C-alpha cells in the first residue's frame, strides 16, 4: 500500500511552525505518523491538497492508497480499525465519528479546523482508496470509528471548580484521533490522548487474568509495589535512578537518564539524556530528549519539548513548552480562572473557548523566561522571546509577542549598564562605563 501525505503549512502559534514539526509523545508528528503506518505502507508521495493528489500520474497511485493530512494525530489502534473496516468495505472510505463520541466532541472538536460536520457525522482528512486512480473521482464512504472513550478524573476538587461535579474529568479515548490546529491540541495529544490513553489501555489489558498475574508476579519477584514493577515502569539503558525516588507506572524512561533522590514520577514519558534532580515532581507529563529539571521543580499534565529546562521551584500545570527553552526559577503558570468564566485562547485572531475547566500556558521555542513571573491561564509566549522580571511586569495577563521581547532593548547602553551594575554592585573592579563597553563589544 502507498500513502499520500497532504501537507498542511499552517503555523501553530506560538511556535510559528507547522504541526508536523512539533513533538507529540517525544516524537515529531511526521515521525509518529510514519511509525504508525510503516507496517502498512512502503512508498509515500507528498502533495498540497486532495485535489492535487487526483492529478498524480496513474503509475504512482495504481495500488491501494491511504491519504492523510500531516497535522493529524492518531494511534495504531485507531488506524488498524479504520483500515480493516475500509478494506472490508471494498470501496473508497473516509474516517468519520459519531456526533455522540464524547472524546471527539469534548476535546478534539474545539478549535479544530479539520474535523468538520458532514450530515450527522464528523469527518476528517484520512482516506482509503482500493485503487488510487479513483482519487477525486469517487466519493469516499464515511467509516464510523468508535474511539471507546472513558471518563478519567485528574483532580478531586470542590464542586465550584468542576461545574457541580467533584472531579475534573477527561474523556479519554482508547482509539486516538486529533487534528493539531492549535497549541491546545498539543496539550491534549500528549496528556489526555497521550499518557492518559496509554494508561487506560494498560488498565484495560489488566482485565485479562493472565496479564494481571504476570504483572503481579513481576512485582513480587522484584519486591516492588504493583505500579512500580518493571512491567509498568519501562527503563532504558544506562539510566540511573536513586533508590529514594518514587516512580509509578505506566511510565516510560529513556536511555542515559539520571533521576535524583526524592523525585516523584507518575504516569509520565521521559526521553533520552534527561537529568531530573532531587525533589522534582512529574505527573502525567511528557519530557523530551535532553531536558534538565533541577530540584523542586514540578510538572503536572505538562509537555516539555527537547533540550528545555525548568529551573528550581517553578510549577507548570497543564502547560506546553517548546524546544531549547529556559524557564527560570520561581515561575508559576496558573491553570484555573478565578472568575469562574470559560477559559479562552487566542485562535485565528480572536479569543475562543477551549472547553476545559483548567488550562496552563504555552511557551514557544528558544525562549528565555526570567525568574518570578506569574502567568495567567491559557496565555502564550511566542518563540524567541526573552522576558526579564520587571517591577511593572511580573504578572503576565496577555499573550507575549516576539515584538514584546526584552532582547530588543538590549543594545540600550543605559539599561545594560544598570543591569550589570545591579549584578556587580559589590564588585568595585568595574565602572559602569567599563561594563557597558565590555558588553557592547
């Protein structure tokens, strides 16, 4: 079977990159898609739209063809179900979902541009053609996929925080499908549809008595608590874990990772070459390759892309952080609107409701955020921004654009002199003029 990839060049703010280049479950989305389809497809062609795919030479598409947009996030279980049903039908097919599918309606539909209504169904750009030469000539038949969603609580809180319910809930699918059209979808893909979904599938597998006995035997053999056994905590090569660390599954830890004493890690994915120092806490989070998490940093429902750092005493809840970004000490990303109004994010030039009771912030690539900021829920900091903590701006109430970055003022000699004078106030070996000269040179 061959695959045709429809390129979606829409930049995702605040990263300013198309979705295919952003990391989901510690992989670029294009690589995630390729790995899912590798057992089925042996050749690929890229095009700009389904219409342009219909003009491909017949010799390229003369076989079975699957067509998909490159900003779609789906897992192996969903694709297997779709391709099986589509092949059994013997006709051109398009993925579709019921209007009553809670995972799609609750989490995938808000802010989405590519999951759209079609009659009494929702459809998206994932197609199957038994003969690729019929692309654009035959109307595909909707194939309804049941995501098998289940409610999973992540906070137990007073009822006023959860619309009269005592738990804040995600509708977690066992078959995952999502269109990445906003940074909020990165959060959903990694946490509710990523780690929560991974855990839900493992929990369902434990209904099988043989699987349950295997995990129980492993925990008894290793003298570990059930959730901490190697059946549920997968550890890579050359990884050092302090005996005083508490790690509970389902958790995946990569190669060459160092985890210090007193760390608490629960249901998280940790990439390769990550350093997590003493007392750090991670829960239902995804930490990319090469990240550094110093002592007493806390991540909950948070995604760190590769080579980023969160300094000590910083708390991130329901956040997304891009690659090569530094978050300074003592920053707090809030995630609950105290006014009890819907949380809204900027999308396509206007604020839109995300349908989530709590949501943290998003920081782009190559950012430097100084210490001591408080960031309002659902606020974004664009890529390549530098933020110094200032007396008049320690609370971030609005989205921070690249034009607002403090590095634009860096050549201002008076500000530079004052900045260095503050740092070296006890050092009499440099005058302010010498500091300016050394900096500007």
